[in-house]
């Protein structure tokens, strides 16, 4: 009889080492798992004295959309998480967002698709479908607050995405 693997409740993808370090500092226990070029950290986040979430954390190899897509796909295939979070520092945009804010984008600026011209950078944007933008207001969030070196970090687990996203 084979053992059923533990369920992963939350997978967290980070693009910067500082983000990954902040998450790891919050985990009660974790083990490092090396698979090919990727390093994963599997651990637990306590809910209370008796319950906890199983968590997998990964740091992308490069800071771009393709790497984020690859590692997210790998996490889904390997770990089958109930929730996936892309955690970040929102490019340290002071004044527009604060530490701990949950940010839902209206337009994506692809990091890889920037053309340098004589007048400066020309960004190629992608407008998200309106049903996705409308549905983010209907998502139920659970926010987990943690502190790392006096920096407030929040983990957001999406409980349920409504069917309008897939239409």
C-alpha cells in the first residue's frame, strides 16, 4: 500500500531572494528540495497550536514572466497545491502600494517586452480580459500576516475563484 502524499495547501512563488527569505523565516519547519535547477522549500505555517498549512516555496531562476510560468507549471505538476501565490514587493513602488497590500493588476507590463528607443523605453502592455478584472472583486481572500525583520508581509490564499474567470 503506497502512502498518499501530504496535501500542499499553499504554493508561494517568489522572484527575488529577499522575498523568498522573508517567507522562509515565517515557516515553522522546512526542508530544502533540489530538483534539476530548481530549489523548493517545503514546510509548514501554523494556524494555531494543533493545525497548520503545508507550504511549498520556490524562487524563480530569473526575474521574468517565462521563468514564473515555468516554475508555476512545475509546482502544479509536482505538488498539486490548493492555492498558488506570486508574492512580491511590487517593485518597491512607494506611495502607490504599501507593504502588505494585495495587488490585482489591470494591465500587465511584460518584463521581457521592453523596447529601448531614443525617446526612452517603449513598454508593450497586455490588457487583461474584463471578466477576469470583474471577478477579482468576487474572490474570497484569507490574509495571513507575518513579520520578518520588522517587515510586514502578508500571504494571501485564494479560497475560491468563481466560474466567471474561465468563461
